[in-house]
C-alpha cells in the first residue's frame, strides 16, 4: 500500500460536509498526513446566456454559501485549536477542474468526499459531479456516506 502523505477533503458547503472533514482529520492523524480542505466557488449565475430574472435565487445561493463557509470555518478552527494543521484552499471556477488541479499541484494521495449523488438543484448550484471526479483523479478516493434521515412514523 502506498503511503498517505497528503489528504484532500472536498467541501461541498452542505450540512453533510462536516462528516467528510472529520474523516479527513481522523485519517490525517492516523497516518501523520498533511490535510487540505478545498471548496470551489462555482457561481452558476455568472454563466453567459443566463438571462432569467432570478435575483432571489442568486441571493439564496449566496446565503447558503456564506452559512456553510461559517460552519466549515468553525469546524476547522476547532481542529486547529487541538493542534491540527489544515491547509484551506478556496478556488473559483469549474469544481472538477479545480479539484484535479489541486490534486496534481499538491501531490494528493487520497481524496475524501461525500458519496451521495447530488439532486438537480444541488448539481446546478454547486457544480459537482462525483462521476467526473472519480473518473479523472489519479489518486484513491474515500467516499463518505451521509447519515440516513430519520424515518417518521
């Protein structure tokens, strides 16, 4: 088995990203690895040809991003207080391309990301596709499943 020297957690800025970060932290501690957390800002409202009047949707997207970023910052700050070294990366652009770029630039050995497939709205807003990333990355991937929703009877 190859050594795991650098781990990259892909943050989707959803409420489930906390679990992926915790997996990354745990693995980083176990293997003595460098830990990176990336979030790619993908603004679907900046696409050329987008001419629908959607200011409220754009504002809601911005609010979701800000709230999720605050939560991610809080989680990372907690781990840093415990002595964990985490390199935070914020990139703008097409998520799969930016993630692949970081994997190559930083020599990432393992990616940790959420396993669940996106719905159409989440895919539009966050621009992610697990299939694209899985097909193209040259390193191993750990897919983290989200907690099942409680069933109400």
